[in-house]
C-alpha cells in the first residue's frame, strides 16, 4: 500500500514539474549576418604598346 502511494506521488510530482507554464510559442530565430559583397579580382594592367 505504501509503495502504491509512493509511486503515485513520484508520478504526480514528475508530471506536475514538466513543461513550461503559459501559452506555447515558437521563439524567433536569430538574425542572419549580412554577407559581405565579393570584391572582383584585380585586373593586370594592359599595355598599349604591342610587340609586332
């Protein structure tokens, strides 16, 4: 008899302590950082004199 009361008390305490009180909600996700714009590679200087 005492075992049944003890088991019932454990189950009651476990169920009473579970979860968050109040309404359920989905948390807002963290903001993603903005990607930095890609810098195009530097072009080598073009010479105007062409060897012929």
